[in-house]
């Protein structure tokens, strides 16, 4: 099959998808398998999460068009937690206790995931979480299909140090658990691996939805004006990214001066930004829309057909849902049931195609294998891939760079069945790092 190149984007022909209604009568006679969708459709995170809701709906439609699952139709059950972290817990309880969904695909921020976690564990639900996060967690009821720090943050910093020659570091993030824990890991990594001193690390946190970046960007500009290569490592989330990048442009900071590598900015977020001044700035993900594979172009075609928008973009968390959904359906087939405990047992070791030409496997720690890609922003809002790992990387639940974590492993297979097994003590138990990450 001839590969369709990005230059042919405007000419992609979107084959129409069959709708949920196009199912056999036999499917209609069975109770549906309910798929819960827990993504913010309003509030500060809607800019990122709405498309993830749409992605799962598309995957449900495709599965029904292929005959459903175990001879039953899938039904998407959508709720809006509205970027309100306590509301995430309420909506998760609604999905599991009232709607009795068989699985949930949802969340973006770690604070929303932390809010949902006790509910999912109490009610023995399944949650597929599609976004990069700080690690320091492994739940029996959660499957982490986004990147752990060793699959995004640490490779990105390695790239900046080795390939770009960065010596001074700005760690800029939104003020919640993911940026704070990730930056704690990165500070330890920079000091342990490269001998970076405190004076060469600037850390800044801002609230969700922050819009006045003038003073902070001025401070970044001053920090980077001392004659040594400086970079910004950004864990800024949600719609705050739009004014942040706009202010970089306003103050004339380009990638040649102070490159920014972002962990939460992808194609979707760039649709709201004039990308001209941002050309050359970076993002680290495990997928970009510009990946040149037939599987990716098929996914893009399906997405355009689903949205009815020929300019619709795809991004990394969408691929994570694509992988997670296909892993879940494969585990259900393997188990012959949607029973939660049976699916949890069946899914470990399941391998499905990713969109970059390889495969993703579910590991015993409920994290998956992923390639790591670094892309440069282009003036059309896409990314040109400038670096990638030679093979996939298995996600680590616990960081080697945090005291209290480096001795922990996670393995949910029998007989261990433990998310934080201390290999030194030889026992399953908590850690100080885990407690701090939950604060």
C-alpha cells in the first residue's frame, strides 16, 4: 500500500464511518457493554479533553460497525466533570454505581486522576488514563497508557543537554501534582547526572487558567541572558498555554535563544495559537500527527470522517486512547467476559499496534511500552520529528531518582499483586514519595 504523505493532507479522502445504529438485530437484543467517558467538556481543560471524549466515541462507533464485542453493542456514556477535580470523583461514582459502566476512559490532569482513584478502587472499576503523568503510582484498577517520566520528561532533558547543549534550566509548570512531582524528579536527575547546581535551575508555578505571563516571561528572559544556553521545560497545562506562547512571541523569545520543550502542548493546543513565532520550539511526546505510517493516516482519515472537519488534528493522548481501547477490547475477547477481575488478569501482556509503526504492550505494572519522540513546531501547527528512541521504552511506575521510590517495583500478576513492592525490605507497602505525590 502506498504511503500517503503529509503534503497530501488536503487531499485525504475520509471514508464514512458506520454509526452506532448500524448493528445487527442480534446485537440489539443483548444488553449493551457500557463504556464510560470521563473528560472535561467545559472549564480550563476543555481545550485538551473534549477531543478525547470525541475519540472514544469514534472508537465505540468503529467497534460497533465491526460487530460489537462478544456479540454485544457498545454504548458510550458521557459525563462532564467540568475541570472540577472533586466533581471528577462524583462523576466517576455516577458512571460506576448508577450507570454500571464496564470501563472508563478518562481524565487529563493528575489531580483529577487522584480524585477518581479512590472511587475506582472502592467500586472495582477499570480506568484507562491516556495522558503523561508524574509516575509514583500503580493501581490495580488503573491502566496508564500515557507516558511515565522515563518515557517523556527524562528523555527530553537528555536531548536538550546532549544535543542542544543546555546548561541552565527553567522548570515552568501549572501548580498541581504532575508538574511538582515531575520537576522534583527532573531536579534530582539534573543534579545527579549532569552536576547542575541550584543557581542554574529556575522553578515557577502558576495556577490553572493563568493568563498574565508578562512578568514571568521577563524573568525567564533575564535568567537566560547570562551567556549560557538556557531552555524552558514546560509542564504548563490547559488553556494557559495560549497566552504563555503568545507572550514569548511578544517579548521576542524564539527557539534559537531559549528553546521551550513542552510536555502538555500538542497539535490540538496549537490550533489556538499563531505558530509563526513559535517555529523551532519543541514538544516531547510518544506520537505526533506527522508520523509517516499507513496506520496513522488511516486513523487520521477516520478522525476527519468522524468530525466532518478536514482540518481536524490528532495528538498523543488520542493515540493513547486508541491503544488503551484496543487493549481493553482484546483483553475482553481473551477473557470472554467484561468482568473487571477477569479483564485485569487478561490484559497483562496484551500487545496492539500503535500509530507509529510498532506495537504497545501492557506491562505487569499497568504501564505500556512506547517510543519517545521529540518534535519541532512548524508554522502550520504540526511537528517535525527531530529525534526518537531506537525502540520502545517500558514505563516505570516508580522513579529511580526519588528517595523512597528507587527501591519500589510494581507487578500486578499473581502471586505478588502489588503496586509498590519494596525489593530491599521484601514487602508490599507505601513510600514517602507516594505520600508526597498525593499531597
